[in-house]
C-alpha cells in the first residue's frame, strides 16, 4: 500500500473513533507504571497500568495481540472480546500501529514465556495520522533520518542507545567534576566581542540596545573572569557556534566542556583529562579497552606525549622562528596550500594539524610544544619562550581536547590580542576585549584550562563515524524543492 493510501486509512479510522465518541487527544493520562518497572516486578496475575505507543498489531479472530512500548521497554498486550467487552473490542479495529494507549489489566506469561498484559480496560491517548517509517521505507534514507530524528528514534533502537549513552556521559562528567569540588556555571551565549578561540562567529543584532552581538565561539574569557572573581574551580558544559564548514567532525553548533582550575597548569590538566575520560569509559564500556570502527583502542594511562615542534620540523622543516610567509613557503614545497598567496598563523596551524591527525594512531596522544605564536591565550615555557605550555589530545585520529597554562599577564595578553587582530581579514576584524584585559589587571591566579569536545567524545565512546549521529538535530542544507 502506498504512503498516501496508508495516511488516508489512518484518517478514516480516526473519524470512525470520533464517531464512536472516543476522544483522540485527551489532556489527562491515567496513572501508570513504566513498562520496565512492571516487568522487573512481574508476578503472575499481578495488576498493572501501562501507557505507550503501539508498535505492532496482530489479530486472530476475537483476540488482538499488540506490542506496547514506552521509553523504558516493551510488552505484549492480549485483548480478548469477552474480557474487554464487545464494544471496546470493536474499538481496537480502529487502533493502528503508532497510536498511543493507556491500558490496565493482569500480567501473565504466554506458553512461549513472553511477558503479556491481559487488557481489561483501555484508554485512547493519541491518534497517529501517519505510519511509522518501517511501514514505507524503513528509514534508510540518511537525510530523512537527520531531518526527522523523531522517526529515527522510533524506528532504530541503536540510535536511541547512542543518545541514551550521550546523556549518561554528560551526567557522569558532571558527577566527576562535582565530586572534585568544581562549580558548574553558566556564561553568556551572546558576546559583544567574539573571543576565546579562533573561529568565524555568527552575527546578530539586539534591537533594544541597537548593538551588534555574536553567538559565542567559546566561553573561555568569561570563565577566566570567574577565576579573577575568586571562583577557583569552575566548569561549563556549553553550546558554542562557529560559522564555518560542515564535515563528519564539525557542526556549526556544538557542545564543549570547559574546565578551569586556579593554581594549576597544563600538566595538571593532563592528569585531569586522563582521569575523566578513563572514568567515562569504565562507566559506559566497563574498562579502558574498547573497539572503535573494528580497531581496538586502549585508554590505559599514562598516555603518550609527542612534540608538535618536533613533528612539524621533521615533516615540513618549519621551526618556531619562522614567520607566516616562511611557513607557507615550506608547506607549499611539501605540496600543501599551493594556490594560496597568504595565510594567517591560525590558518597555517589548521593545515598542519589536519596533516598531522593522519599519523596520530588510535590510542590517546598528548601533542605538546605548540609554537607560542599560535597560542595567544597560553603561557610560554620559561626555558623556551617560543614554545607554549599547551597540549591537544588526539584519540582515534580526532582532536578531542585542548588545554593551556593560562596566560594571566594583563600587559602581555593585551599585546597578543593586538597582534592577533592584525592578521585578520577586513570582514573578520574585531576589537581587543578591553574588559577581559581589565579583569586581568585586577589579578588572575595561575590556572590551567581545559576544553573537551563532547560531541567527538561521544562519537568515540559510542563508535560513531560522523558527528551528525551524536547530535539529535544537526544543521542541514535546506531541502531541495
């Protein structure tokens, strides 16, 4: 049967129910027990009240068998005319897969051992006017899966498991940090000056104040203001936005964890990172070894460390003393960015990092010794001011985390901001964040800061190859007409 015919059939059954005086969309749901709890506390003959969506229907003469599912589980319904009454039994002729019901009756097991509810009373909760996806295309179309995620969740058990795992991961991140005495905070999502990371912002306008605003590209500068204010251990699970490309690892709207610890440095943030991710893996996967895309990853600590400065010297001949033009020339000699005349240090760093990602392997790697010129918010090493106290974490070839010993010298920070904006193109120009520099002038303690991409971390721990499979509603191109 074609989709349009199925829709018309459902609408006609809805009209038939209305004609019998059935309220199709009542406001109140009878008291009920989650299906999983009813099954956990099962006893032969025990009474139960349940509610959920009809997922299957089988009719055998004067008996109907239905599968009822809620968010916690599934159970079979046994509906017999001489138990529920002939008039109510006839209503079931117009109940279809995808409809929502509340039911009441006795629990029992069939001779095949299937948990079943013998229905004595049924209340209609919601009439679906379209069939579930497996009735017409199986929801194999990836674009439709993302555009109509609600159908994807109904049709695909594995998809639901991924998002249940995501919620569990975030819940455990909070518990881990709360137990260490960190304070969860919220900082603005609209900024007057985009800062805290390299990225092109989304721009908007506030009518009342007649001012331009930007969706945040990172919460970093606000979180460090809190260190100035005496909140020594803070974190935010934040939504950030970057008006840039879309790929299997990038979505314009994404979720980050940012953690700041007063009186710490990037070495201590390495230990925090190891302990956090190992804790998450042990809770979700039962240990530090797991399979990702048919290959085994081992999170056992301590994690390997490699030097960015040594890697780029070996691969490209680039050294920290090189200016942008020299770096670009050396990249072009190795076959990269051949058509480009000029690049900023940030753009050069992105090219280098993309090349280096391919050789990072599967197990965790801390990449250290980034050039100070590429890290405007990080402290430089005391014994080598051309190198910053920074690391990036790679697992399975993906950048998962980034951390610094935070720069807290107000004069040096302002100087770096001024140098940074010189590199920007005219359309990307921005002002120095004078308020942040003012905050630093009041004194910020030494601190370590850490950012972890939650979407990528969920990809890793759930075995997904694209970021769209761990974001409930990823941004998509408009549908073609």
